[in-house]
C-alpha cells in the first residue's frame, strides 16, 4: 500500500530537487522547507517541498 502523503527522507527530497543531501539540510535550516525530527531521523513534509518548488517557479517568472 503506497501512501502519497508519507513524509519524505532527506535523500528523497534531494532526488526530487536534483540537489545534494546537504542542500536539503540547508533548506530545512533556513526554513525554506519544513523538516521534522522523528526519533533520530529527519523527515520532510511533502507539501513544503511542493510550496518551495512553486515559489521558485513564481520567482523565475
């Protein structure tokens, strides 16, 4: 069963944005995308990645 609303790993976000692992951490630290700590793992809210991409597209237009 696939959950399209599941939180994303740092590696998944990096692959989606075609950037490095560390770039994703920088985006979380600067609060451009929302990351949460779950135990020892960091997860990213998918909606925040979509909002980030929409902002980039809007700025480029």
